[in-house]
């Protein structure tokens, strides 16, 4: 079933744009999503989510550390209703750009029983992380778990409806991306845009 959120998702073509002036680096191939595209889509997402969730019911917003920190901060600035906000932490890439074992770096501390939960993550790749989060949070008996990701790499999950977020900012082609919270070896998180990592960086020290 296609949710309204999915229907509004922007699809980013596989076209590498010039890295904005001042941000050029030999480790960056170029830009995939601009800062202004991100900001306008984040605003839209916040409106979409608030128009569809029962905002008069208890809701806990749970950004996933660390990659979603900028996305979540910008998204919740548009949140007009009462909510609790806490964080969970997972790491799936270890020291490479290839997904590995999922490790909980910050477990749930908040009581989510009989509450709606909105999980905010940076990127859905194979979908394992979101699946693990759903399974773990379900054990705490929330009323419902809603998921929102900024980016969804479409190639790896195409043909499968198993791993989808309820709300997706952008569907992107399969590149290792950095910026707007996403890092490579702890670098590039501060970029206001989504960039593509140079292929010669892959396989070493990505977080
Ligand atoms: P899965 O495969 O579990 O992956 O859906 C989701 C998590 O993997 C990380 N990830 C990336 N991090 N650039 C990054 O900096 C990428 O292109 C990328 N792809 C996946 C990320 O932590 C995400 O939560």
C-alpha cells in the first residue's frame, strides 16, 4: 500500500552536480541534494506528518543517533504539537562503507507504552536498521511506530515492500552519501547538502 507520505517523496535523478563553492574536497565527487532542496522538503515532511498523525495523543519523537541529528533538529523546529523527544543510537557500518552488524549505541530510556512513536533516521539502505528498531521498540508496547527517513536508496530495496519508511524525504540512487548529518570517518556531517563520496575513499574508515 502506498501511503500519502510515499506518494509525495521526491526522486533524485542519478546526476552529480558541482560541489558548492567553499565545500570542495578531493574526497567529494559532487553534490546530490542541495541545501535548499533539503530545507523545503523537511518543511513539507513536517507538515505531512503532523497532518496524518494523531497529534492529540501522546507522541514520542525518537531520532536515531548520530546521522539524523541535523535532519531531526530541522524537522522538530516545525513541530507545533506537544511531544516528548528522546534519542536512540545504532551503528551499522563499523569501519567501512559496507553494512555490517547492527550495534545499539544508545538504548531506549523513555517509556513508550501506549504512546505513538515517530522514529527519525537519516537513510534507509538495506532496511536492516529500521527493521531492528521496529522489532526492539515493539517489545515496549507502543500504540504505533511511525518511521521517517530523509533518504532512501532505492536500488537495494526495489521490488520489496518489506523495508519502507512511512515518510521519506528523497529517493536517491545507490551512492555512498555524506553531509547533513551523514559522515565518512566522522567527517562531512556538517555539510548543509548531501554529497557523494569519491569512490577512492570507499572501504576505509567510514562510520
Ligand atoms: P541499512 O542498510 O540498515 O542502513 O538500511 C542504514 C544505516 O546505514 C548507514 N548508511 C549510510 N551512512 N552514507 C552514510 O554516511 C551512506 O550512504 C549510508 N548508507 C547507509 C546509516 O547510518 C543508516 O542509518
